[in-house]
C-alpha cells in the first residue's frame, strides 16, 4: 500500500497521464472545430479583386498571433498554405463541401506552399492555371513533427464572408487559334459551295 507521502506523487503522475491522453485524443479527432486559431494571415488581393489563373500572383503573409503566450508555437514544425473556396463557390457542389473532419474536408484543395515553420513568413505565388473561376480566401495550417494540425489562421472571418477575392480561370483558347478556326470554317463553307457548283455544271454538261 502506498504511503501517505507517495499519494500526491501518484496523483500528479495520474494527472499528467490523463492530460497526455486527452491531448492525444483531441489531436486524433482531427476536427477543424477543435483547432485553435493561432495564426494571423493576410493576402495581397483586396476584397473583390479579380486575379487571373496562370498570370497573376498573390502574396501571403503569416505569423503567430502576438496576443498569445510565448511558446504557443514551440511544437510547430511545418506550415501549409492553401487556397480555399468561399461558401458562395461551394453551393450545390458537394465535391467542395466543408466537413469538420480535416481528412474529409474539401474546402481547401489548392496547395500554395508547404515549408518548415519559421515564425513570421511570406510567399509569393502564381495562381494555378487549373484553379476554377470562383470566390476564394487563404488558410494556413501549422503542423507538428507527426504532421498533425496544431493551429491555423485565415484571411477571412469565421463565417467566411470578408476579405474574399475572385479567381478568373484561363479560357484555354488563344486569339490566333480563334482566327485560324474562323478561317478554316469559312474555307470549308466556300469549298462546299464550290463542290456543289461543279457538280451542277457537270450535270448540265452531261444532259446536253
């Protein structure tokens, strides 16, 4: 039987084990709703601005919220910056659906950059050509050494209605190709009329 003096130590050890278990369970849940918003994130596009895929660049800046206690980011090892759909571009599109479980969430499908965590940092990124036309914001996740999410930050509010910007996808067509296509169509029509005209002349010649 443990002595009276040893009981506080046993209680302390039990508390540490329980706290560790609870932290592990929370981490394993992988739920966005349990993730603390610890990062301050900004992006260069102004609200409502239109950026073109494959052409325009956006600059994203992030860092730990200075109001948080020192050491909050001690376990941050890597950062992943992502381009995310705003609700207006998710409506009636289940393949873009927001799900609380991070492994199933489809909100942020475009990786801007992944790199070691270095406190205050930034990146300049050219919008991908295959980014669909839509309304977006930027989100940054902080990960631990086991690639588990520890915190996040984003350029919009909790309802994802502020500081949104537009992405205009490239059409995939080129003016020169359009001109060639038009010329080819005109040539085809002229050739068709020419064929029928020649056939008609041959028919008249044979009937004489």
